[in-house]
C-alpha cells in the first residue's frame, strides 16, 4: 500500500510567539520553525508501517512557500521515500488545505492518508476531517493505534472519557494523536542524504483549486493575563488564605 | 448578512443524559437572536430528547433515531446535518472530541469554513478564538453564508430549564458504511467528570510513578470531591490515563479551584486550565512558570506538602 502524509511547517512548539505592535498578526519573523509535532507522529507511523512490510511507499507532502522544503527534508531524513511541495505564497486555511490535498491524492492515489490532528499554530484541527469529506471516504481522528487488516484500517481513537475502536474501509484519512508513537531522531548522515534528494514541486495554481480565505483575521492580541498571585510559605498559610480571602474552606 | 435564519445546535449525550456543555452551547446559539433548534442523534433517545425539550430558548428539538446511530460515526452524523443545513444560518456545538470529529466534515461538505473553539461571538459573523496554544487571541470575520463553529463551553452561561419545546422526529439517511464501530473503553471513575468538575487536582511527571500519583493525589481528590487531572508528561510516563490530560491537546477545564501539583506550567498545559477561577500551585522550583498563572503559590516539596494538605482537610462526607 501507499501512504500519503501531510506535514505542516509551524513555529517550534518550544517557542513563545508575540503579536506585532499593530495587532495585525503574529510576529514569527526569525523564529525557529519545525514540523508540526502531530505530523511527525504521522510520518513516524507511516515509516513503521513500511518497516513492517505493510506499506510500499511513503510520500510526504507540504503546502506553502519554498521554505517548507525544510520540513520535507526532515520527513525524507526520517525515511520518507518521496516529497512533494505544493507551492503557494497564499495563507492557507483548513478548507483550502483539504482541497489542495485532495488534488494531490487524486494524482498519487494513496491507500492511506495521514495528517496531524491539529496544527499547533492555528489550533484548528479540521483539515483531516475536511479532506475525508471531500474524498467521500471514511475518517479516523485522534488515532493512537493503527493496524491494517485486509482492506480496512483498524484504529483506536482517543476521545473524551476513554477510547473507541473503529474499522474504516481503505482508502481512509486518519489524524494522529501524540500517543500514537515516539518519533525517531534524525541522524546527521540521514539529513545530509536528504539534502540531495529531489523534492517534486507543484504550483498550487496548477492544481485547479480555488483556495481563497473564507475568513479574515481582523486583529490579534495578547491574551488577558491572570492577576498576579501571592506566595504562601506553608500549607497552613495556604489554607488560611483560601479561607480568609476566597471563603473556601478545604 | 441579510436575512436572519435559524441556528442549529448539535447535542452531545451518552444515550441517557445530555452533556452539561449542551446547556452552554444553547445559550451561545442565542447570541444571534434567531430561533434555535437542538439536534439529537442516537438510538433510543426518548429520554434525552425529553430532557432537552425543557431547555429555555429552544424552538424545536430534532430527533434522529436509528439502531445504527447508537455509536455515532462522523460520516453518518455529517450526512444527517448536511441534509437539514440549508435551513440554518449557523450550526454549532460545544467544543469537544465529539464535535470536532463531525463539524469539519460538515463544513467541507457545505463548502464553508469552520471556526474552532470560539471564545466569544461578536455579532453575526465575527468571532474571537485563541491560537498558538492560547498565547494569542485572534478575532476573525467569516465570509461564508453558513457559519459553522464549536464554542468554548465554559465561556457561555448555562441555559435555564422549565420550557417545553416541540420534539420533531426526522428520518435518518441511509447508513454510510465507510466505517464500522467495534468497541469502546470508557474509563471508569467514581469522581466527577473532569471537564465539568468544580475542583480539579492535577499532577505532573514529578510524582514519579503511577503508584505515587495514586497514593498522593487520590486521597486529596477524594477529600475535596475533585476530579483528577494530569500533565502530558505524567500521562506519557504512564502515571495517569490519557483522558485526564489537561491542556492544548487534552481536556480544557475551568473549575472553581485548580490545584497543580508538581506541574511546571508549560504553555500547552496552562492552555487547558488558565480559565480556572482560583489556581493553587505547589512546586519546589520558585521559578516554575506555573506560578505565573497561580493565585496562590507554595514553594515546597510535594512529597511533604501534599500529605500535610490531606491531613489538614476535613474529609468529605
Ligand atoms: C504538541 C504538544 C502538545 C502538548 N500538549 C500538552 C497538553 O495538552 N497538556 C500538557 O500538560 N502538556 C502538553 N504538552 C507537553 C508540555 O510541553 C510539557 O512537556 C508538559 O506539560 C510538562 O509536564 P510536567 O509539568 O508534568 O513535567 P515537567 O515539565 O518535567 O515539570 C515537572 C515540575 O515538577 C516540579 N517538581 C519536581 N519534583 C518536585 C517535588 N518533589 N516537589 C514539587 N515540585 C517538584 C519541577 O520543578 C517541575 O516544575 C504538549 C507538548 C507538545 C509538543
Ligand atoms: N500547509 C500545510 N501543509 C501540509 N499539511 C498541512 C498544512 N496545513 C495543515 N496540514 C495538515 O493538516 C493537519 C491539521 O491541520 P489544521 O486543521 O490546520 O489544524 C496538520 O497536522 C497537517 O497534517
């Protein structure tokens, strides 16, 4: 089987972002960028399916400008067979991502399509479900185990209050939970090798997809901060303060 | 936005009862000042529909009942919603793994955007939500004719009861058959549900083992009638089950009292608890970032402070 895995380039999860003084947007200039953590889980799982002899080919795809080559190189260094960049300078919202990915799916015909459950910059959590809808295929979101049995994929989903197990007909779209696996570290020689590999580039405009924004960002701002608290020196003082200042008796 | 149509709320329930977040999503839906319908999908949903019909401000309770809808799949839920969507200006649900699984699929089928986890509804098509794990607040204006969103339930008031809305039965479309439900594992807990608990006791990696996590935090939670929460590090280390992870990628809570024990306060964690009314943090590192969101910070070794805390609390009855 063939697996297509979508990887997004985002501000590294360790970095705190700030808004521009004019409130027009987030200032990400010069910040460290990385592959979206959930997408790393998706790449890792694809590679494990290949190592088990279940998958034949793993193709990584990223949508965005040429800088996105770095996350594709990271996917190649982890072990992906091929990488595709759908190039555009446009700001892509989840519906546009889903439409562009659908066009790539139609070219590549994968049996399994893996995405992260959410991009940690926009925190939308939509693209996978939207892609499944556009492809009119089954979906498995927030998956923490993946097993292929005949022409179905069996997944465990992490849901509020527990887990759920589904069997989904292939081709299927899955979105990954962090618990799916622990992504491998990329070794330097592999990274060097990945530098030499070809990245196939497709202009988004050549895919015949209208990917215009469906909402406008009017402004961004820093969240309200909590009023600064106080330090207590002992458990007894804590209980006293909670009782005196908040009327809470524990 | 010219004509004010109606608003549809998708209800989450467990077959016996409505999820409490439904009460909040219904009041969010009333922001538009348009008639609100509540959609209940499932099997044998009589009692749930009856309960729903008492919510104030509902025009109708729509019931789609069929055997194959007992364990609802996103494909079937989306087909049901899309069938009736053209009557509605807005379709929403409380933000949860249930709604986030279904509504993006609906949005794509209708070729409209979805707005996830709305903190505030400002006018007919403008919304405030957070991005970057709560580090940035963004105000967006939708350009679509149909607004699809999930709302941050704890930010909205709880709808009153005592009304008597009409219950309308709708036929279920044919089963989609793209996936099959096999089983579920519900975590059994005698404690209140994490997402709606009044008090939450959360522990981090520093508890050191599943035994210690249980040994120290359980008695505290029991005495306070609290739900237990955990950091992702604690969950990853196997000290606590995944479904009690609080944070950006876990559950978002807003209790009256949140007690963070041995929690460093990573932004991904604080995203899930910073709307709590009162935050108490116990950490032995005076520079831990959890103290920046804590109303009461105690710099102490948790292995000493927690037993002392337990001993000082009057046991719950
Ligand atoms: C994409 C992504 C999503 C994530 N989502 C989440 C999420 O939803 N929720 C979440 O929680 N995390 C999430 N994380 C992980 C997050 O970044 C942190 O790694 C995690 O919250 C840290 O957990 P912790 O506080 O238990 O552990 P640590 O950061 O290791 O902190 C342990 C703390 O305990 C204190 N301590 C140690 N010993 C003692 C003692 N004896 N007494 C008192 N204090 C002590 C230390 O001073 C320290 O502050 C996510 C990460 C990523 C990359
Ligand atoms: N620009 C992009 N390029 C490739 N994949 C993307 C892109 N944006 C989103 N995705 C995929 O969609 C998932 C969910 O994104 P979102 O719906 O934006 O939270 C991500 O984890 C990625 O797998």
